[in-house]
C-alpha cells in the first residue's frame, strides 16, 4: 500500500483554514495555493536522489550535492495549474506536462481533453498536482496515462482529499504515494431535496478549487 502523508504543520493548518473560508477572494486563494504547495513539496521531495559535486566556497573547496533526478510536474487542468508556481520556486528546472481532465457532472467520471506528452518519458520523478482528490477518478486516470507513457516514479500532491478518493487511488495504484495538506471527512451524497449540494463534493472542503482560483464561480 502506498504512503499517505497528511500535514500536521501549524502553518499548513492556518493556511488551509484561510483557503476553506468562503470569503477568501481569488487573489488570496491563489497565493494560498502556491504557499501550501511549497510546504507540501518539502515533504513530497524528501527522497529525491542526490549526486556529489565539488563546490568552491570563498574559503576552500568542499564536497556538496545536487539533485540527480529530473523532475516532471503534471498539473491536472485546470485547478492543478495554481500549484506549479509553488514548486517552481523550489525547483525552477522542473519540466511541466499538462493533462486536461474534467469531471463529468452527471457521472463524476473523468473526461480527458488535453494530453501532449512526448513519446517517451523525459523525467525520472513525476509529481501530479491537483488541489482536490474527491472520488479519486481524475487522479487515477492521470496515473494510468503516466504509466502508459512509461513513468516509473509517480507521486500525487493534493491540498484536500476525501477518504473515498484516497482509497480509490491507493487501490488502483498502490505504488503512488499521496501527499495532502488536509484529509477531509467525506463526499456529499446524491441530493435528495432541492437546495442540497451536488454529489461528489469534498466536505467540509473548500468549494471548487478551479473556480475559486480563476474567478469563475
Ligand atoms: C476537479 C478537481 C479534480 C477533480 C477531482 O476538477 O480539480 O481535477 O475535480 O475530482 P475527482 O477526484 O472526483 O475526479 P474539475 O472537474 O472541477 O475541473 P476544473 O479543475 O477544470 O475546474
């Protein structure tokens, strides 16, 4: 079974709470997504390979390290886009390969609409970026795509996840570790009366991360 990492850091709790707040406007929401991604990336990259290099300091020559693995970021459009800049601040050389999926509102199944991956993998480690792990369909479909591409080391980075989505992704891909800023309670069920929220939304959640980042709510 894959590793599930859920942050317990006070800064993360503070920022996720601001993200959930319905009064947080788009500009602040985007800032928080970037900051939370930086904090999460610190954990998600803790096993990256290093190679030795020598470095000339102002005083002497010493041995140091540089990252060995080529890193690929795969933001799931649209909402994953906002997480890219956070990781680029830490690893500006990371390649970005976009995957376009949207969740069909009726079936909740992912529908692929954009994929320009090159013929063969160009990176050793792939970080999938999507703020929301709800039913797990989009994340699972993205790992399917990346494995068919030939990616060997894949991790999923999200901001909030539902237990249902975590279970689906872990069942389908037990080799893909999951990093979340918060693990939420459950998904909304099928509505039974007017005014109920649609099915498949994370509770307590933060609404729709794509709409809130891009001001399209
Ligand atoms: C949201 C979210 C995930 C997906 C999660 O995207 O960003 O990609 O739903 O749901 P799942 O785990 O049930 O598959 P959405 O379809 O709203 O598209 P958007 O990012 O373009 O708004």
